[in-house]
C-alpha cells in the first residue's frame, strides 16, 4: 500500500441545452454538417457584437440550484486573451472575476456506505471554441461548436481517491441530466473532464499535474491511478514532479506529456466591454429555477418507500425517461408499475427503438393496467398477449381483451371446476404429489396455465389447486 496521499481536483465543462448559442442567434445542436450553424459573431467578424442569450443564464441558475452553489447577484463577463487556431476572435468570453456560482457541493455515497461532500469552488459561464479536426497533412476547423454555451465546474482539491472522483462525476452528470441543463454525453463532447492530481506524504500538497482528453468517466479513474503511480515512481527514484499538462491515451491507458507549465499563463483578463453587467433579482432567480423537477435522490426515497428493490431503483434513475414517466403515477402500485416499465415494456421499446411517450400507452391505460394486475384481474400471460396492441393503438384494455377473447376468469366455482378437470387429466402428476413429491405441484400449475391459456389468475389458481390436492 502506498505511503503517499492523493489529492485530486476536477474541472468539468458541460455544454448547455439551449436552442441557440450564447452570443449569437445561430443554432446550437450536435451532429449538423460542418460549418452550417454559424454566424458572423461566431466567426469573429470585425464590428460584430455579442448579445447574451438569457436562456443560458437561466440554465446556469438551475445548475447552481442543484449543485448547492451561492449565486453571484451582480456579475459581468471577461475577455480571456490568447491565440489559438480554434479561437477566431483571439479571445474567449468567460467569467473570470464574477463566476455565476461559488462555494457549492455534491454529496456522494462511497462503496463502504459513508457519505462525503465534494466541494465546488466555483462555476462560471463561457463560450466554447470551434472544433479542430486533424488529418494526416492538415487540420480543419468546424465553427458549429464556436459559441456553444458552456458551464465550467471547478472543485476544490478535496478528493483523495479515484473512487471518489468517479462517484463525483457520476453524481454530477446525474444532477445536471435531471435538471435538464445538459445532456452530458461525454462521447459527443458535451461533457469534458480534466483532472489535477498531486501526491504527498505530508499535509502539504504536492506538485499538481493536469490531465486532459479523458473520454469516459471510467477512464477518469484509470487516469488518476496511472498518474498517481507515475508520480510516486519518480519521487521514489529521487526525482521531482514537473508541473505540466498531460493527455490520456485510451489505447495504452496511460498519460502522455503535452506541455510543461514553465510560467503561469498571462491571459490579460479584462471586463468584456460589449456586454453590460448583469444584476440578478430574487424574482428572476426563482422564475428560472421554478420548473426544476424532483431530484434523483428525492425520487430514490419515494421508490424505496414504495417497496421497489434497490437494483430496480437504480435502473429507473439511470433511465430518466422512465423515471419521468413514473412521476405521473405516484398514487398507484409503484412496484408493479416499475416491473412493467423495466420488463416487457422496456423490451418492446428497445425492439422498436421507441420512446414511451410516443406510444399509445396513455396515462389512463397505464393506470388501468397496473390496477387490474394489482387486483389479479390480468395475469402476466395475458399482459404479454395484449402488450403490442396496448402500445400501438387507441383501444381500451376492455376492447383489446374482448377482441382477443382473453378476459380473465374470476368466478370461483368456474375456476374450481376447470382445475378439477385438469387434475383428472394429469392424474400421474397428482399421484406423484400425493406420494411426497412436492415439486410436482409446480409442474401441475404449469399445466393449468397452459391448458387455460393464462386465463386464470395465477394466485387464485394456485390456491384452488393446493386446496384440491390436499383434500
């Protein structure tokens, strides 16, 4: 076990889900043909002036709310001056002096059950750069990304393991997804993570090394472990750590040096002269965050109290569409509802590459379905038989059952007579049960459901069968 203590800080850039860019009316969406969602403001034309998209501020305020950040009531934007091919203006508009949020936290639950707060130093709004596409002999620039709104979330150096870092990023992604401020798709670049890692044997922090270009949350953990080990080997050999920026190589699962930080960057920040100071009122802040839905943890508590098992709870939370759908039915049997949504309904949606909200499974039909299953009026077999029609047309459940001749038999005497006939037909299994083979009852039950095509309530049928077998 290493004698060195890791200290980790993380910077995360998230693209906001606005329709338009932060300072221009150009569309902000992923996957369009290169250089089609552009405007003279994005291209940095002389004389073009930025106009702040108010939706960016509203979404950033939602992020502040879910990340427990203190909102900066009076803020301005700054110019960060540097030259790079992907920066057409020669500067980036950001918030250096007055970030919109400060001093927040995200609480994680570690594998041993302990909770820890990961403290966020600040969160600021800025514009994205354009995208460089490198070929063998040249590099091309896609300006579709230039001016896409970002929030950058910077933690304090308070994490001590790769586990904590991964849990923090998973929780951060979950909170931002449920707040609907970002889709957080790392593979599309809408969530990008940089780590700062140092090691030390004392309470004094070591020399930190930054790692960029980490393409997944899992690889953040891998990069941290590799970097800590690399630094330890250098120190144990009598060397010293050089402050530098490295990149993560996902093929070799190592970090590679990009540049050494010999001196601090002088970005010559100054207030952006073309965007006035913003003063955020309580009314504006409250209006911006009033439509936030319940948090993932609030939903977990509801599901737990309803009796849903922990594995299914996490499956529901991992699928926001399913969780949002369940939010409409908190007054029904959530165990049955969740089993349906995670089981046969999920299979149907995967098979047809669909979304539950685009099917014909209306709120009324779903509530009726859950109620009937809860009352044992519809068996699992019958549900499977009618699923396609439930999802694909406007018929009521009664109309579908009638058209298929699948109404569940509920008359006690009719059920008893039917089961007596089946027991007589399979007398060899009955004799096996009576001679002490208790497993034969399961085989008999299977025959009952097969012979009746699932038209009997399994629970009632089993009760009647056991009563007759034990007479």
